[in-house]
C-alpha cells in the first residue's frame, strides 16, 4: 500500500496509473470505522484500484465546533486500509491544501441551504472546496460517500453535475450498530448509556416516520411528535424534517404522500452533535 503525505508525490504516482484503469476514491476525515470499511469494500469491488484520503478539513468546522478534539487515529486507519487492500492513501498537510495566501472556495447554493446549512454556516462550502481539490488530485472514476450524511452526498452530487465533472458519485447505505445507531467517528464522545440506550432512539423514530410515509400517512404532526419524543429523551433537536429529493426542497402535503424524500435528523446529546436520516423512495429507485 502506498502512503503519501505530500500532494506532489501523490500526483506523480497518480500520473503513472495506466489509462483505462478504473479508480475508486473514498474521501474521509479518518477515525475509520465499519462504515468507512463498507465504502472501501464497495470501491474495491467496483474499481481496479482504490484510493483513500484522510484529512481533517478545518474549513468545514465552525469556530465553536470540535476541530481540535476530532479523533485522529492515523495508525489504526492505515492498518484498516492495509487489511482492505487499499492501493494508495493520501494524507495531506493543512499547509499543502491551504497554502499561505489561499483565498478560493466553492459554493453550492440550493441543496446546501437547509438542514445542516442553517446550523453549520460555511460547512458545505468547506466540504465542496476540499472535495473538488481532492477530485482534481485523485482523478477518480467513482467516488463513494456514506448516506448517513445524505445532505453532503446530494451537495457533492450537485457540484459534480453543475461543474460537468466526469465522476460518478455513489451513495453507500448507512452502517449501523445492532441497536440501530448509525456508526460515526463522534459516537466515541458519548457515554455508554447514551450510546446503547438513548442515541439508538433516533433511528427508531426515523423508521416510524418512514413507515408512515410509505403508507401515505406522513404529516407535520407526526414529525412534531417524534421531535418532542426525542427532546424528552435529552436531545437538543436542531431539526427533524422531511425534504424532497434530490434538491432538499420543502415538501407540500401531497409531496409527503408520494414524492421521494429524506427524513433527516440532527441533534445534540451530551454535547455531541449526531445526524441520521432515512430515505423514502416511493419510486423504488436506489440512490447511487
């Protein structure tokens, strides 16, 4: 497995990959878990070579967020990558990604606006910027993103379409604990009680709302009831909303009954921000 800490040496290696060799790419911030492993496994199945990047991107963190304490487990991450037979890992330095005088960013102004866009201003601009830079270096045929952060997936997909990039953006289903809790690098911040008993209730309520949507019975009252139930469990709920796919628009009452939706949640528990969602695909299509 090739490990590159400099962008220049990575680009030199990438230039030697023969034409016609398909390249799968998994961009991450590290602290890898089985959700990331699923992305890498999918890439290995579908691509000739797989490239992983690990970069804790400062431009997607707000001033009061957890940049300084975000888990950094590089040696464990590299061991997992070796076990999964990743071909190359890019570990760029912040000074290489954002050198002195750097002043350019990428904005998407529709899909990024609601949900996390309200509570994390500037976050998706940071995401879009680093993802585009990584795409320019890696030159993948396919890039893999977990659907736990569905808004991120649709933002990246929109950026790729708008900028005419010849890259397939593939969404991979959320990997969960047996309890239903979505795997996240931030779960380690939670107490055992919160991890095992409280946080899994997010998925329980999301599934109940999904069932209602599939039965053409979802409405604002049910969404409000679920939000109240999670608040009583100790969550500071930022949002629990249904949004239309793929633009994340506000659904009409008719949309709630028949349109493809994401039902998305974000809230804070024990000082840790958790997100999750379920997709409601009335048209029986897959997100890929």
